[in-house]
C-alpha cells in the first residue's frame, strides 16, 4: 500500500456518491484515473487489505424503525442447519454463532432483524421458531441508533 491507497481508503470510508459514475469524483480528488481507482481497489481486495466492497444501509433511513437482536438457544448439532435457514430469511441481516456462558447466558445463535414495527419482528420470530421448532429465544430491541449517536456525540 502506498499513500494514494491510504487516501483512497480514507475517501471511500465516507461513502460514495449515488450517481451513475461514482468513482469519477474520487479519482478527480486523488488526481488519478478511474481505471487506477478500480485497479487499486481490486488489488486491495485480492491481497486482503479490504475484505469486501459493498453498500451499507442505515435501517432507520429506509423506514425500518424496529431493530432487534434475537438470541437463540440452538442445539449444537443443529447450528449449521438452523443458521443456514435463518440466513436465508430476507428480514435477517446478520446471523452468527457465539459461545454461551454456562449458567448465565445459554444462547449461542444470534440474528439481527430490521422491520417497520416490533409487531412485524415478533411475527417473523414466531414464524422462524415454529419452522425450526426452537422456542428458547429472547428478543432484544434497540433503544436508539448507537452508531449514529456516537458520530453525533450523543
């Protein structure tokens, strides 16, 4: 990585413009060609400097006002099966396994859901529970958008 790569990453960390040619502005700011921007990004992906390049949506800004983590107690032999099913559900944005804390917190699988209301989340969770036959879960709702609160100094 050189100084241009560092500047490129810094520039992209703030997001790209939602325009037809989003890398034109980035290239102009850095004084390099669009082709060079794309080659540098491809190289950073190939070498593992960055893992992926994708969009991140802010759920509240697109109408999802209910956000929750649902913690599940999934039998160890079913973790892969249940995880694959949960991950295929469109309302689930994240699905991951964590080790439980014996006698304190028995949950080992977590999903993150975003929806237009808590009622929608609760209906979706009931559907998931009924489909996989696992009813040992807890829904943990967000009280505020912590990511944006930190940025605003709240």
